[in-house]
C-alpha cells in the first residue's frame, strides 16, 4: 500500500519511508493524517504532531490514549474504516487554531517529569518519616 504513494509524487505527496528526523516533516506541514486501524496503546507520532500544533484527523484506534477534550478542535476522530467520515474530517480540519494548553499540561515532557519528581519526592519523604518513627 505505501509503495503505491510513490506513484503520486507529482501530486504533492511525499513518500519518505523511514526518516532520520520526523521533526523536519512536522515543521513542514499543516495537518497530520493518522489512518491507523489496528494496534494498541497511545500513538506517539499523534502526540508529537499535536505538540507541533498540527491539526489532526485520526481513526478511533489511532487516537487511543489521547482524550479528545484536551485537543480542542485540533483533532477530529472518525470510526475505524469509516473512510467517508475520515476524508470529511481532513477537508474540515481547522488549521488556524492552536493546540490548547490542557494538552501540554498532560503530554509535555517537562510537565510529566515534574509530576514524576513530585511523586518520587513525596514517596521519599514518606519513607524518611517512616524511618524516623
């Protein structure tokens, strides 16, 4: 399927295959299309795309782990294999809006690290207090 995209290179579709630095591609586009219909867990590339302020259309499976309410209108989700709704979402994506702060509160690495450090410090304090008792 992916090799079929090579035939569309004259129509502004880039078949890049595996790339060294996907950040360059995120910086050079306006939308991220995520037609994933199998697999589990959070899709890291989708999180990264939203972090780059890209508007996203995804299938339901492709958006697992990302609460749509945290993305404002930056992410549109269609049911798996509903390609009509998926393409309608592409056409109707809003690119002039920004990824909301709530998304970064949840997914920005610095915020995640601060929360983890707080938990570790709290647990260390609890252990110290238990040892002192």
